């Protein structure tokens, strides 16, 4: 029996240096649809990124055919210890209850990287690391989520 029940693949996050160039590529060249676009900042983002004053821009792009999403993020320095690189690939898995998943992981001896963070009425999420150190986001979509 698994510790956490993942319900589906949710999205891949890509940290990008130039949001406008990336949008032209993913939207205009590859035909992806903008699902949401927002400026991101605040205490919850600071907790996720483990540094104060974090701010940036996030754009969610739907994959043609409804087969997932790519989330482009710019302006947010990542948690990668080398400030000269981008922690550019993060994948997100959907769970029904982020709080329950967080507690189950801790009970199993797996320490998430932060407490569950809620962003408006759209998502609750937290990160953990796999055995190779990659960050994995576990995300609960709330009633206000657009994807």
C-alpha cells in the first residue's frame, strides 16, 4: 500500500529567463493555450522557495488535447544551491488532500521541504525531494483552480 495516493500527473514547471520569448515559443510556435497568468509573491511563495522577498511571474499553458500543463516561471530565484543555474525542471503530481499526504509522508519518515502552503482559492501544495535530490510538487487543486 503506498504512503500517498497520487491521482494523476498535473504539470511540469520550467523556470525561464525570458518569459516573453518563452511565451512566443510555447504559445505561438507550439500552439499551447494560456490557462492562467499571474504575478506571484508573498509569504506562501517565500515559504515554498525558502527565502524572503520572492516575486515573479507565472503562466500556465495547456498542452493541446488536454494532456497536462506546462507552467512557466520567471523572476523567481530557485532553491538550487548554485545561484548560477536554474532549478529548471519540477514535476507536479496531483493528490486529493495535501494535508493528509504531508502527514502520511512525515509518518513514513519522509520530511517534506515545507508545510503545506495555500495559494488563494486555487491550490494547496508542498515539495519533497526524490532520492536523487529532484524536487517534486504534490498539489491539491481547490474549487477555484483553472486546471
